[in-house]
């Protein structure tokens, strides 16, 4: 299976990838109000775990200076991720990504928002190493869209490879979690989030 070609999503070049999508059909009369609700959920990063279910990762939104945020995400903000299992020592038990792009497309028949995230350093440790089990070649691309009377949430992982630019114990952890993710482990969590966001 080949990765989908999605406008704004980086091209798959090497490593693992996944495409996780969930859709919902709406009536013509309520598709816009349902999309507004989906937008609220999409932009409420701190609530993602409650939508995805108890066994999923926990996501926390931080601004570009590394302070907790309770607002619309912006380019340059960070997301702190607590995944089930052993934590990342470099990130004090957490994995971190930076929002490197946030785009919006609006047309008469379709509309979408795309958030592109890349593994990064813990914002409290700017001189440290990347605090994530994937290398900085990887991206997680989260999209919500409205087309006709259909809503969709998609999460597209690209260029997923273990992060070996880390301390010894983190290298071992990153290898096993990264390989597990490349073989479908992370797809399960992203699928839970995609389905949870769209289930009202």
C-alpha cells in the first residue's frame, strides 16, 4: 500500500508511514454546524485524550515559549505527548513535537485545516537532544475536512524512523517504540484519536 498524496503533507521518502482516517456523513442542513464542532475539538489539544479514550496517549498544548496554553494552536507552538510505556529521559518522561505549519483552505464545496507536527527538543531544554522516539525527518499531519456533506479526520504519518540522536537508554527505547510504531502500533493510537474527534 502506498501513502496517500495529500496537499500540504510532506512526501514519503524513507522509513515507515501510515494513513488513519475516520469519516462521518451529515445532512446538508447540519454539516456546517457539525464541522464547527469538529473544529472546536481539533483545536482543543488538551482535550484530545478525552475524545480518543483512556488507553490513548495524553496530549498537552504549550506555546512557543514552552508555557502551558489554553487557546487556538499556532505555528511554533509545542505539543507534549505522554505515551503508554517507558518515558523519554531527554523529555523528562515525555515526547515533544513542534507545530511547524497550520494551514486552512476554504472553498464553496470543501474546507480543511491541516496541522503539521515534527519531533523536537523539550522547550525547557533548548540545548538538549530531540525528545521523541522518531527522528526529525518524521512528521505527524492531522487534518479535518468538510467536503459536500462528509466530514473527515485524517492523521498521516510520514518518514517515520527511530531517533538515535539520543542518550543510550533513550536510543534503546526509541528503537523499540519507533519500530513498533512503524509496524502499526502508533496507527492504533492515531486511529483512536481520529474516530474520537469525529464522534459527537
